[in-house]
C-alpha cells in the first residue's frame, strides 16, 4: 500500500491478519531486509513493513528530517489506519524510531535489533577530522569557483566519509548527519512494554555495550546475544533469531 504523508508517497507492505506489528528497517536498507521474519510473523499477525522515506520505493523527505519527523510519520500512519497498541520491530535506525514511538505511545511489545539510539563516545581525532572538513568546505565555497569547489569537496568526502554517507543523496546526507547525533537514552525509561534486545557481540556500529545500557534503562527489557555476529545479527544468525521471535510473539 502507499501512504501519503507530507507530500511523500511511502511504500508499506501489508501481510497477514491479527494484532498489528510494525517492521522498521535500518539506514540504507529497505523493507526487503525483513522478508523472512515477516513471512513468519504474518502467519499470526498483521505486519506493516515500511520503506522509510528516502529508501526503497518511498520518496525522499523534502526537508531535513530527524528521528522525530520519522516517528511522526509512523504515528500518522497508525492513526489514519486505526491501528491500536502495535508491536514494533526496529533494526539499527529503525530502532531509533521504535524507541521514540514506544516512549510516548501504547505498544504491546518491542524488538530492538542492533538498534541505534545511544550517542557514541568519540575520540578527539574524530572531531578534528569533522571540523577540518567543515573548515575546508567553507574555504572552498568562499574562495573558489562553484564547480571547482564542489569537485574538491566531493573528492575529500569520498576519502573520509562512511559508505552510508557517500552513497546517499544530498538530502539524505543531511538527514544522516542529523540523526546519528541524536541521543535517546532519556526516553528509554518511558518504554513500558516488554522489550527484547537482540544483538551481535561483534557489532561495531552499535556495540554490545549499547544493548547493555538499554537493558538497564528500559524497565522490562531482556537481552539475547548472538555470538559471532555483527550489526546484522538477525541475518547472520537466522535460526536463533527465528526461535527467539517465535517465543517472544508466542508463535508455535
């Protein structure tokens, strides 16, 4: 189905019947990443598998969204479609949206998979690189012709930026820069629903220490660690993830 919000067409795959489950993917992914677990959940639940704005078959935001704007979009969809007390499953960036949504809306349960939401502690060299780049960008735009300045900036960005950043459009780069610096720890104690944390112990994007912090801050949370897996633990250890999800959602 297509949901129209803020002049954006948002693609949402709907399957099954029963209590609602919202599936929220991570940055740089699409709803295809949840297709296997969606097939299992939709045997007993009605699943809503989102392509976030800016990804998959959905249009890009027209302004620089943060986690708040993405969450408001999900809230608008839930309200318009008469969905009450949904379950949430969020991976990485989708975990950010799940945290904000669950902190202020009634939900039945929450699954956070290698979820973002805790601002990382960065060494001095990180900030030196960031502000050196910003200074270089300002100098180029101030003193060089536009095309030459942009060529130098793009070359420097490709050498220094993350793959997520380099592969994004200008609008999505601005959004990524905004969302990665949002710390959601203050919202976690407000999540009252049972919360499952599923994590890879080798995750370097959202390290296991983040999961342990979330487990402490969320009142009713439990952590399952998939050993030998990284940031996509649910894909790297599908058997364990399936078993845990079936138990959490009471699927036989």
